[in-house]
C-alpha cells in the first residue's frame, strides 16, 4: 500500500505577535523559527513517520530555500517527486503565532503553480489499485480535478482536504472517497458529497459521517503552545491508523489522530513539533480491525 500526497512544500517563517492583526492594523512581532512546512509536506512526512510508504509530489525551487528543503527531507522516510528542482522560486509561508496559541498563515504557491498537469499525473504512473492519493487546496481546481480523475482511472482511493477551499472544487466531489474538512469548510459541501466525511471542530473533537451514521470523537486534552500543523497531523495519523489496521476510517483512527495532534500543538514550530516515528509507533500500537473503501 502506497500513499501519494500531491501538494506543496514550503519554508515556514514563524513570527510571534500578541494577537492576529485586524485588517489595516500594524503590530510588533519577533521571528520565532524557520522550518519546513506546507500542507502537502506536513501530511506526507507524518504518514511516512507512521511507517506508510509515502511519495510527496511537490515542487522545490532552484534556490537556496529549495536546496535546504531537499536536504531536510533526506532525514525523513518520504520520497520526493520530482527529484529535480523547478526554475521557480521555492514556496514560503509566513505564520503569525498569537499569544493565545492561535495562528494565521500566508503562503506563496509559485513553485506549486509551476507543476503542470502532465508532470503531476506522470508521477502516478507506478500507482496500483488500492493505493491512496491525498490532495489539499493548494493546486488550481483544474489540476486538482485532473489528479483525482487520473487516480480514479487507476483504481486509487482518493482523499481530499480542501484547504484553502476554492469554488472550482465542486467538480471534484464525485471523484472523492474520503474528505477531511473543518466546520466552516463543511458548510460548502453538497449533502452526501463523499462516502466518508470527517468534520473537525478544533479543540472540541471531530465528527465521523458515513452515510446516515454520525459519530462524535472528543479531542484529546492538550495545552496549546502552537496550533500550526495540528490539522495535518490529525489527517495523516487518522489515515495511517486505518491503513496499518487494514481497515476503514473509524473512531479509533480519530482517537489516534487526536492524540497525535495533541502532541503537535504542545510544541512550537512545524516539522520540529510533529510526533517522532517512535512516538507515533507507540501511539498506533493499539489494535482494532475493520476495510478502507
């Protein structure tokens, strides 16, 4: 079983501020950390740390940031595709981290935008029926649709985490098997859009909706130091829990995901805040059976 994560990879620059500035406001802050980020990279790294064979389809630039990103990924069990840098500048994210543990993120997608549809779909050539394709909201609706369409033609299970949401994603829903959204994004989905829907409610927990069956899974209590990457941790560990047990996304998968996210939010930064492979192995050792569909 392989997982292909098609998305972005960035250099995250985090600044601490007293509060997230309102429109038109100017605030003081100070630089806090420099780390690898991007929803695609976050989810792929965490899946690989869970012991899942993972391929990250993401662009790095032909610049110092790109070189640094590729060096850092050599320390992770994930495979980066394409292996060669693009001519575009590497993507970066500016993260504003407030005193109450919340954050706001501004992301550049120049490198991600440089990946054309043919390049993206070509990297699914080795995919086998039953493998997974995971996407977020960082590609255009046209690229996102083309990748999902290619994945379904090859018999892959498709997973969508449409953040940030774009209006053109509406065409993608018939091609999606599993969706993970927050409570605000859920309002933009048509009823019964996917077979398995997970709606996260931050520190409260998450709903698992499968047809007429709805189950609420409370969040693991945590002292939030930095919420950056919590949602990516949740999604990756949820999928890994189901895959490692040969089963469907279930309440145990959500429990494992919540426990991992609690570890992430208790630490500052992005990559450096994620649970280690050893921590994830210990967390995921709980048994349970059920078939990822």
